[in-house]
C-alpha cells in the first residue's frame, strides 16, 4: 500500500516538475512570433482601415516591408493639443499594432525576457520584460523609458497591457520617476482585425512631475479658453463644447489631483474604404 502511495506521489511530482520545466522553456521570441503570426493571418484581407475615437481618427494603409505586411498610419487629432489630444498620446494608444513594426519587433525579440504569467483584467497573460527601451525612442523625446513590461494574452495573442518605468525631467537637472500604465480593453474582431474599443492610460505622481508654475500656467490656459468660448456665437460655442468637453474634463481632473486616468473610446471602425496613398505621403 505504502509503496503504491510513494509511486503515485513521485508520479505527480514528475508531472508537476515536467510541466514547470516545459513552461519555463517558453521564450519571449516564441510569444512574439505567435502574436505576429496571429495578427498577420487576421489582416490577410485588409487593405486599409480607419479607427475613429473620441480624441482622434487614425488611418492605416497596408504596405509590405521585406515581404511582411505592415501599415502606414496617419493621425488626425480631434480638439486642441493642450487638452490631451496630442499625436504622441494617440501613438501610445495605437501600440497594440506597433509591436509588429520591424524595428520594434526585432528589438523586443533580441532583448525581451520572459517573466511568467499574470492575470490582467481577468485574462491570463505572458509577461515580457525589457530593460532599457531608450534605443526605440525618437531623437526629440525628452522622457527616458528605462524598463518596459508587455502583457500578451495567452489565448488570443493580443496585447492586454503595457507598463513603463520612465524618468522625466521636472526641473533643470532634476529627474522624476513615473510608471504609466496603458490597458487595452473591450477587444472586438472586425473582419479579422483585433481592435481594443477602450484604452485606459493611467499616470501618477503628477504633483511631482509638474511644477507649480506649470500647473498655474495650465489653469490660466484653461480659464482663457473658457473665456473665448463665452465670446463665441451660440452655435459655434455649442459645437466646440461638444467636441472639446471630454478633453476639458480630463484636463480639469489633472489639475485637481496627482493622478490622471485618460480613457479613449473607439466610436467607429471602417475597413477597406479605398484610402488613397497620397494621404500618407
């Protein structure tokens, strides 16, 4: 009786150990390959698409680089930059597709480390960690992204979340650390495209990264904009308020506390509308 129990226990341990060993052998490159291959299968019949959000409209046109499909993009901002509608922010929310850009993909394949799994918004994800993302930064970027964490759905191979350790200059020679988080929610399959219809960007410690002088300038800009609204003809004022109200509310929240949560909602997705190459030149 006892030997049988011992054999059973050893068998269970071997199963557990074997599963752990096999699981530990999962590589970041394999995960990225699965993600890219799933994406490319989904876009086989997509020549162009347009995503309309409450902050910007993004246009995509398929092209090929070294035989692999990718998309050229153009962003048209809705509203004014000072109220959170910057092209830089729009680019951040579009990262669920930019991982397939050759430069980004190759860099991640060579530098990402596999860090196991984590549940994000109820979904099991593979966690990839990258130390020092500075090589991916544009020349004019002031913030320095040190570490990046990418959470990739273990079943659907889509990006669920990104988290970054960033150093930003708050005063001359004075750097402040931040950890922004970008979550991609409510994915919908649109003719093969996996589109997150809700993107949430969370920024903390704003009281440490924005000086009192900058906060006061922002408040004055907000007050000046409201005065300009009051002087507009009624119909024009209503149109501007309808267009700008979400951005203004986000901006007001930022001025009230040290944390801001920006939510971007997709309003419409249009596929294969015949976008012209000229608009991307």
